[in-house]
């Protein structure tokens, strides 16, 4: 009974597969499906055409790891271009500088892209995307192509490294903070060397205090303290809430640029008193002296001494003497009646 059941199952499975599909299988072989009969023995059955095609497709898939980031893809692309020998390098520069061959410049650049990657990797901990540093180094590489002199007996990659590093450092300096910090030569020197010098002193067993760092870097101690504070903290928005509840901002902590309210009130009252005393003083002057006071001393566009002298038919020197006399009398009166007159002058 078991054998009959087994044969019946085999025939049923074979009938499910079209006869013409069996001839389409690879190498004209019939793929069989393993079944278990009622006795636990294995029986073979041909697979369908769709299952065979799926198996062939998955078997052909590569299991190699592929780059998944922009940086990884870029590094994989850079590795495709080999280094140039000294003779090849000189030949390409000769073609570029004499005939202006663009292809020669492209080959030189592609062969030295590793220089930009190597230098940019040294500043990977600066908080800036490494691809941005690499691309900035590539700009320095283009500049090196224009400036290189093959007759100096120096390999191009050694010369280009200087330009690449200069462009990378300049990019770091301009983008390390929202507010530019390298505005002077001393600040740029500290930006590039402060952390490195501190680590060097610590390895030697010294305490890197500001005075020692200033002596080693040939800058002022005040500049060392200021740069250390800048490098050790990041910018904060003045509108950022100080608490989780959102009450109060950092802008509230800034000191007011206006003088205290009591000083403003005292200054206002002092000026009112001065105007009152000035009006009383003008009433004690003659018509000519009042004209000099109003149009010469108190006017925003004062009249010249020569014009006043011509108006009153006196010399220019006499007009100057009258002006000095009015100023002296006014100062004596204000000092007598206003105790804080000197404060008002400030």
C-alpha cells in the first residue's frame, strides 16, 4: 500500500509540470524536488520553471561589499588612478606647459587626488565634513598645477601638498565658527598651533599654562586665553530658551548698553536746568553779545568771525575777544548756579 501511494504522488507532481517546460531547463536536466513519502524515505520531484529561474538569479548575485557613502565611493574612484613615475610626470608637464594640453593636466590631477585625501584626513576631527575638506584641497591642487616648475627637481606631489594644506587650513579658519576668529596673524598662528602645542607640552610633562604657551608661540598671553576660550566653546543663539519650559532666553542675560535709569533721569534734569540758566544769561547780554552767543556759540552752522565783524563794523580780532568774554562769563555763571556743570560738559 505504501508503494502504491508513493507512485501515485509522484505521478501527480509530474503532471503539474508542463511537458514542454522540461525541455527549457538548463543543460536539459530535470531539477527534482525532494519529498518524503509516508515511510520517511526521500522521493524526488522536478521543480517548476519559475523556481528554477529564481534559483539561477540568486546564485548569480555578488556578495561583495560596495561603498555606501559619498566618501567611500569617492575613495573607490580615486584608487582607480595609479601614481605617475617621475618621467611620466615630467612628460605630462612638458605637454601641458608648452602646448596647453588639457588631457595632460587632467592626468596629473587624477594621479594626485590621493594627496588631498591624505591631508584632509588629518583634520577629520575638526567638526567639518571631510568631503568638503577634500574638495577644498582639490582647489589647491589646481593652483599647484599652475605654479609648479618642473626644473626645480622636486616631485609634484611634494609641491602640491603645500598648496593643498594651505587651502584646507584656510577653509577651516573661515568655517570653524559662525564668527570669524582668525582676523590677525597672531590669531591664525594660535588657531593652527595652540592645541598641538598644548598636547606637546603635556607629553613632555609640563603644565600648558597661558604664559608658557604664549612664550612658545611668540604671542601675547591675553591672545592665548581668548583663543582657548573660543576653541573650547561653540556659538549659542541669543534666542535659545534657557529652560525646558521656554521661559527666558540668553538675550536676557546680556547687560544693557544704555546707562542706568537714575543716570538718565539726572542727566535730563541737569540739561533742563542748563537751558533755564542759559535763557536767564542771555537776558543779561547786549544785543551784539546775544547775537554772537546765538549765531556763533549755539548754532549748528556757526557764522564766521569775519562775517560778524563785518556786520558790526569791527575787526575780526575784536569779534574773537567778545566771543571769549561771553564764554568766560557763561562758565562762571554755570559753575556758580549748577554744581554738576563739569559733568554736563562730559
